[in-house]
C-alpha cells in the first residue's frame, strides 16, 4: 500500500485532501468517497443493520453497499437518497465531515462526531 498523500495519487487530485490518518504505519488521507463510506458504515452499525438488511431496505444490491462503505464507489443521487431513507437519517448526515472549500478549490474532509448508540 503506498502513501496516499502522494501527489501521484489520482483520487487525491480528483477529490482533494482530507483528514490524515495512520493505518498500518502508513500515513493516509481520507478521501470524499472514503468519508462518505465510513459515514454509511458508522450509521448502519449504529442502527444494528447488516449490509444485507440495508441493501434490502434501500432496494440496491449488497455488493454496492460494500463498495460504497469501502470508498470504492461514489453513489449517484438516487442511491444517496435511498441510503438515507433506509438508514432513517437526512442525506446531510451521510455527508458529515465533507465540505467544499471554494477558496482552496478542493474538498475538506474531517472526522465527523461520533453517533450515539441506538
């Protein structure tokens, strides 16, 4: 696994820099897709839903849930709305910790606050 802070990483150039984490001794930057996926995962787990349960409620395939939660897929608008409805949260909560900085011309990705356990 290479250092994600590298300017050679196309995901960073496309989505901007975000919060920095150390995983397995490697300094990593959270991408927009990664933060969105972690938000879905965090909320799903707080609701005590399986990926299968969420997929069924959202009427999407379970593999798409996996791809979204791992940051490997950027969902379309309809999927975002389906996920929010299935999780019984606002679409805004799925984007927690993600914002656009117009001055810098890039996304700013931060860690969202912890959810209370349901």
